[in-house]
C-alpha cells in the first residue's frame, strides 16, 4: 500500500473536498457552551453508499436506522451529533433518530431514506431532541447557503464547513481528525475526503469511533462495500485504546460520481489503496489521541502463517493493559509482550519468536537476550514506540496501533458523565 502513495497527493478540504460534497458544523447546545455538536454532510447528487458497523450486540438507535436506509446502497446526506449517544433509551431513541433524518430530508429536499444518522456521546440518556433538531435546521440552512456561495468560492466555503463538521463529531477527542487526497487517473482527477472521531472506548471491531468518507468517483455500492470492508479491516479494526467496543461505531463511504469517472484496472487498484491509506491515517490519528495517552504505539507482527494470526497477535499486544502500563512506565518488560501474543488465539511456535523494541532485540527464539536497559529506556521515552515480533512461521504480517495507559485515562473516564 505505502509504495502506491506517489499516485496521489494530500490536499485540504476534509470530507467536503470531493466535487459535489458540502459539510457544515454548528453549535446546538447538546454539549457544553461554545462547542460544535451537529455536523451535516451533503452530496448534490445521490450517491452510492456503503457502511460498516460495530460488532457490539448492544447497538445505538441511529445504527439500526442507518442500516435500514442503506439497504438499497444509496444515500445523499449524513447527519451526526455528539454529546449524546442516543443508545439504550427505547422507543424515544428510534423516534429521535428518525426525526433527525426527516428534518434533513425536509430542508434539503431529499427522501428521508437517503439520510444516514450517527450519534456519539453518553449512553442511556434521552436525546435533547428540541436542541438537536434546531441545530439540524441551522446546519441545513447554512449548508444551502454555502452551496449557493460555493459556485463562486468552492474551496473557501467547503473547507471551513468541513473543518467545523470534523469539530462537531468530537467528544473527548483533543485533535481534529480529517484528511483529503486526490488521485490522478487516466480520465482525470478523483478526490477522496474523510473525517473521523475517536479517543476512548476504542477496541478492534470498531470502538466509539465514527468515520465518514466521501469521493466523487463513480463506483457501484456493492464494489464500494467490498473496498470499505477491506480498508476497515486493515485500519480502524486494528486500533485499540482501552479494550471497549462501543454501541455507536460506524464508518460510511459515499461515492457520488461527480467526477464523471468510473474506475477500472490500475485506476481502481490505486483508488482502493488510497482508501486504505486514508483509513490507516485516520486510525493512527485516533490511536495518537487516545484518552490520556502520552505515547503512540505501533505493533508489527511478521512471519505469521496467516494474516489472521498476525492481526490477532498485534491487536492482543496493543490491547494488553500490562503492556500499555509498562510502556507508560518506560519499562522494557518484554515478557508482557510475549504473554499477550500467547493468549491472542493465534497459531505460532514460542520457541521461534524474536521480539524488538524499536531496533533493539530483547528476545530471540523465545528467550531473553542481553540488551542495554539504558538504550531500551531511551526507546521507551519516545512519543512513538514501535514493537516488532517475527514469528518465523510464514510470510504474513499485520500492524496494529494503540497507546499507553496513564493516570489521566482514569481521570477522564471516572467522571465522563459529569
């Protein structure tokens, strides 16, 4: 994937960078004062659409609505709120999600079935629906105005609105997570934009993590679903912050075809790689912004018999509380790394495994080696720590991302509702 990156370049614009897409973020008073909390993404053309959702059995009300609306593979708008998860509140939750879609549909003159809904925030509290719907009305009005202005100033209006949309989906996030890039194809240029949120309750198989991707390429919904699923498996599903998988996770991808180009051959391969790359970048942004985190951690497992084995081991190590606390304490306790590999449910021979902290070998063929504790300490003091394991069992590899576990994580989550 990485050696394909020279076929595209990063640009500004976030989720509204592709042709025909607009986005805004507004303050509706769901969260604390002066915080954006309603985002609206809109395509001027009806788009092919795909979605991937949490594997938690307990699902938020917007997920059911969005899954239902996406059964035909079509969508034209996404409305997102932060500050309230709209989860586990019974019939009121279904009504709130439906009302959000209906208000967007009324203002933007599209069928309610073409509006997708996402929420993030506190679970088990009814949505302050009057404030939410007022915010959606304000967002819709602004977006319609931006569409008119966009004829003259597409970059200025789109970029500002997209950035505020990315701000509006944040909860405990400390950094905005938005990306955009353009790919030069045989018939012209296509663009991909994206934004995501996530900081805590993040674990493989999606955590409290939302991701929204847009493109002006023309790609059928079935193909789009395959591309998104493969990209998510290599990116968002390889991130863990705290071992908790949320009720609200989803990643959506809309393709409106506004570029006029249908991709095939090498162009399609390059596009798939671009989607995977932007998803990995957003996933890494989430890991770097882990609640209370002081270190970003990357775990790469090579020499596995299967891709699944490599993924299981890398995610297990990233998710181990003992590994994460050792990293916080800058303790080169490679035994914790090895132990987490051992209970991952993957097939390997412990007597063949080599373990590295950065470029420093700390274990070979399943046994500790003499290494400089001083050098290990220097490696673990870095803001980015790379752990590598070679299983010497095959040719497959995988990488997972996470962060350390600090006192600040407990502080944040000990008082999340208050």
